[in-house]
């Protein structure tokens, strides 16, 4: 009978000494996996967010260009904003675009998080 008591005490001690920390560790791992999955889903949803569409202003109306000038204008026939369609060959903006009301009031582009 005494051997059974000793065996029971030793096994109970091992259970408390090893079992409880292992159970706590497993619980923490499961909780952290759920939190990590939620954070990854939030980050993915944030990175997939659609860009804000801005209504394109018609610069030829602002500058009062005639219909014949507007027909041949790259800005009038482009889906891009006028200052993008009218860039110089080296990629620089035209000086007249920098002082234009339409360009100055346009929202600043926001870099994507990739």
C-alpha cells in the first residue's frame, strides 16, 4: 500500500511540475495563433484597399480652349489628369502645370504599402 501512495505522490508531482506548464504553453500558442491570423487578415485587407477615385477636371474648360484645340489635346483624350498627360519627354512637369489651379488643388498621391 505504501508503494502505491509513493507512486501516486510522484505522479501527482510530475503532473503539477510538467503538466501545468505544458498546458499553459499550449494554451498560449493557440491564442497567439488566433491573434496572428486576425492581424494578418487585417494587414491583407488594408493592403488591398481600393484607391480613392478622384473626378478628373477638364483643364481645357478652365483654360477656355476652343473645341478644335481640345480635340487635339493629349489631356482631353486621356484618362490621366491633365498634368500627367502633358508631361515633357524627360518626365518633368510643365512650368504652366505647376502654377495651375487644377494641379495645385489635386489630392496628393499616397504611396501603397507593399
